[in-house]
C-alpha cells in the first residue's frame, strides 16, 4: 500500500544538504538513491554534514543508517521528564487526544542511550514518517485500525511488540509511562544501508529578514490536561528554551529542552472516529495541502506558507518572497499547532 492511502480520511536518509536558498519553490521527495553525504572543510580533510541538521557528523555511528522515529509521551503530569529528546535531530509535536500531545522524535546523526517514555502510535505519525525512505518506527502498541496502517506502510517496525528486547521498564514510574528504549538497540540488527536520508529543510548562512521575537506561546486546549507551552529565546546562548505548564521543560539529565529552529505549522485536526480509553476523541493532523506557518530562525520570525502534495513528498516552507526559508544549522522542532491558540511577542 502506498503512503497516499495511509491517512484515514485523505488521498493522499545522507543526501546533499543545501547551503543556499532555492530561487523558486521546489518539491522534494524522500530519496532511495545511493548519493553520498555532503562534505565540507579544508581540501583533503572533508567533514560530513548531517542532512537533518547541516552540522558536521559526530564521527560516531554509520552515516548511512536509516532514520529512526520514536514516539515519546508528553502527558504533563505523567511523562515528564522525558529522556533522549536532546539527541534528536528533529522533533514533531502533535495533539493525540484532548489537550495532550506527544512527540515524534527523529534520530539520525546522534544516538541516545535512553529514550522515552515510549507510547502508542497515531495516524498522524504515518504522515510524518512518509517523508523518509523506510524509516525505523519505535512505538508501544496501537489500536487495531492504526496497527493495520502501520503493517501496510513502507517502514521498518521496531515497536515494542516486534523488538521487545530493545525495551525496558523503569519500575520507579507508573505504567504506561515507564517504557524506555535505546537508539542503538533499535538500530542494531537492521540491514546496512547504502543510501542516505534526504534533508527535510533548506539550510543557509546568516539570519533571514524578519521580525525579532523573544517568546512564542501555544496550547492544544483547556481542561485539566492543558499544558500551555512557551519557547523563550535565550540571547546569551542563542537558542530557544522550552517551558511547559509554567515550568522549565527539562529532560532526565536536568537539561532544558532547546531548539535552534522552531516551526509552528498551522494545521487542521480532524476526528478519526476513534476514542481513547477515557472516551476522548482521537484526532489526526491534516499534513497534505497547504497552510500558514511561523518559522523562527534564531530570534527572527519568517511568516511562511507550508505545502505538501502527499505521498512521499517533503513539506516545503515558502516565505513571502517566494523562496524557501533557510534554517540555521542545528536541531529543529516542528509543532503541529492551531493558529487560534498560538501567539508570539
């Protein structure tokens, strides 16, 4: 089954990292070619560039390894602090029910000895995964309909039911938010790859023209489960720092979660016809089509339009000048947000 039929209601990894903006809007596709990674540095001493961050490869791990996406819970009072998110190249935040969100953490250039807590899959994940060439997908269970979609999708299932030995229970936590894994354990035993992941973004030099922003706010609804988020620009460290429900969002090592680039992709959520165990409706983000986006590159806001035609196409981000927005090298967070619940100052 092709990716175009994965979403419930719609029809729908080292390639050369680009240093300059495209002069026109382009459509990119996840690649299966055997292209070699981009190199930089002095003649005779090339340095690999990680395609999802445009930073020099650390020298650890195989740069030909596939992308690994791990589903991490973000229920405010149960899942925090999470482990491993600081090592992800890209993190997607999606609404899963009510005001609760989860993260789809995309790993490639770095390993994480502990990642979690790992939770169940949603149909939104499959639209994210479709941007990569047969990525590894780590999750803990899914309802029957979503499980059938996962079995039909062109991905490598390294979920708890398929690769149980790669997961452990943290007995100091309450189930179901006590399941953790390791990126190396999930990558182990996977057939060696000779192709590289395609870049998700265009990277450039310098900061774009745009409004200077110091704080970004959003939430996914009210009620007891509401956990408003703030990203605050740290001028000294030149990074975005995440706060949730009024407190610094730290990982299990006590480090504040940060991002070099922050994207609020404004999407519609539609009802899948499924409810969770508490009776809350399970939504699905509509990631095909187009819409508005706020792209924060450093402390500059670029108001953009996102577009994606479905299948294995990569989302493009086009600024008001008609050119692809160039991000800074580093980690990117993409929030599948609702515009009415988002603001900046």
